């Protein structure tokens, strides 16, 4: 299992990708407008309940969101040590100062990263790239050439990783893998860069020859429609964001990032 493979969830299998991305984007935009603990905490609790209802495989879900967990911990720790100081000071050393204000800001930062990142990652990983391309072109009416080019590039991510491993094996077989790690990685990255440009040129020529660059109106093998279930998923995202804002405002915790 790789990070580019879709994560299966039977309850989300038939939901349009545009609805999933719209729900995740709505929550993210609202939460990024404030830096308080309450809104992010409320959103995170509701999201965890919803994700449990969707029956994601626990092990696979934790693997996929592990970078978000690490980022939240690191961001919270950095804010705790170097964030804006206010209230009672508990520790002070050179640039490091831990106070009531930095503690509240650190908790709010970590919760906001989790509340924004976890649903975005899990919802995105339930999307099949071809279904996403179909929905972007048919539902949002994005240009077909842009959508198909992005789909082709996304499909090459797995091949990109395989090329990196193959280059590593080839360098070992030639006896040049014993150099410094930085120098070895830079040389291998440059080789992969050249190989990627050549493959992209060949792919562009092949797609052009098959009519993907035509300006004529395209037809689609698989129709993508926005159904009542899709509106429900989008509405749930709006409700989660609205609930987080409402609780934060009622408790007096809402703080705009700007101003």
C-alpha cells in the first residue's frame, strides 16, 4: 500500500470527489480564519465521530495521517517555546519563553492543524484519480486539457518512486553508491530529473497524437453527476464549520487571525 493509492471506505465510495473536496475545503477555510482552541477542538471532535462512522481501516488511516500528527506536535512545540508571551511566565531562557499565552497558542495551533489536515488527507485519499478528473471536468467545468494533463502526471507518481529505487540499485551495481549520502542523493535526483523530462516529452507527444490536445468538445466514457448524497456530504462539511464557529463565538474564544 502506497500513499498514492485511494483509501477504501464503502460509505464514501459513491460520493462525488468534488463534494469531498468541497467539504474539506469549507472546514479548512473557516478554521484558518481563527486561532482559538474552541473552534478547532469542536471541529476535531465532530470530525473524529464522522470518520468513525465512515469505518476507515484504523491502521491504514493512522499511517496516512501520521505526517499530520508529526506536524501538529512540532508546530505546537515551536509555538510553545517561541510564541507570543502573555500572562504568567513559567520558564524563560534566551529566546525561549513559556507563558500562559504561548501555551494557549500552542494548543490552538496543534488542534487547528489536526482539524484541517486529518479530514483533508482522509477524504482526498478516498478519491480515485480518474473519478476526480471526471468530476472536475464535468461538474466544475474545468478545461479538459488541464484536467487530463494533471491526471496523467498523477498517474506517474508511482512510476516516479519505482524509478528512484531502480536508480539506487543501478548505482549500487556500478559501485558508486558508497559516496556521501548528500552527494549520492543529489546525483540520483539530477538523473531522475532528466529521466522525468524525457518521459514527460514522450507522454505529451503520445497524448497529442491521440487527440488529447484537440480544442473540440470532449465526450466522457464515465458520466459524473452531483446527486443528493453529494449535497449531503457538502452540507455536513458546512455544518461542521458552522458548529465550530458558533460554539467559539458563544464562548467568547473566536479570534480572527487578521487583526
